[in-house]
C-alpha cells in the first residue's frame, strides 16, 4: 500500500496495490501493520455504509469528545469528492479544507483523524464505506454547513441533494465562536 502525507498533519491518502488479471482484481483494503508505520494505530469499532445518488452532498459532520471519531473512508462503487475540514483546536491548519476524489477504479482511501468535519459529494452514484474508531453517539454529533462562504468548498455538483439536517448546520464562524476555537 502506498500512503501519502497531505499538507494537513495526520491526514493521509492511501492507495492499495491492485493485482489485476483476466479474472478481475485483488487488493488488501486494510493492513494494520502498514498503517501503524504512519502512527495510525486505531481500533476500528464501527463500519458504516451508504448508497447515494449522483448530486448528493452529505456533511460536514463530526463527533464531539468523548465520542470523537477517526475515519478510514473509501468508495466501494462509484465516485465521490471526499471533503474534510480541520477543526482541531490549536491546529496550525485550523479551518483548512482538503478534498480528494475517491473511486472504485483507484480504490483509494482517506484516513481522517479525530477533530475533522467530514463530508462528501457524489459525482457518480456511489456506495461509500468508512470505518470509525469510536461509536456513533447522537448527542455528540455536530457539523458545519456544507456551503459555508468562508470555507468556499467547490463540491463539484450543480444542484446538490441535501438532507434537512445538513441544511441547518451552523457556519464555520458560528462553530468557531460556539466552541471557542475548535474541538
């Protein structure tokens, strides 16, 4: 597996080595020993999967302590633009946005540490899966509005399909004021 650092500390792109032949393909989608070399020693306790139609935007979501979650995200079928925002209090990249296309051709993944808001837009109908380092807890969920003008994220969709919940999330500025500078 090839693991690449990003401009945001602790955030990694992962590319499995894919073995293809006339039968199809094979790859290791998870290998603890390789992730450990980069300090990713999480115990994954929950795995989530969703199907979303092209044009859907999900996010930006996170979990507050003590239920903060690291995530290992990938696409099983289709193509998404994965989006993260650094919300870690005191981080030198606080408020930084990082995007990466994840698809079922590269089978690439994004490791997102605790303290990030996470979301994705669906560029082609997609089955999205992510492992979590902590259990979901409704009272610990939070988020930032997907179309925040300060973050200026290009979701690469023209008319997004959104949940009501995602349309009611606070702006990045309001989140920063509420949390006194992050989570």
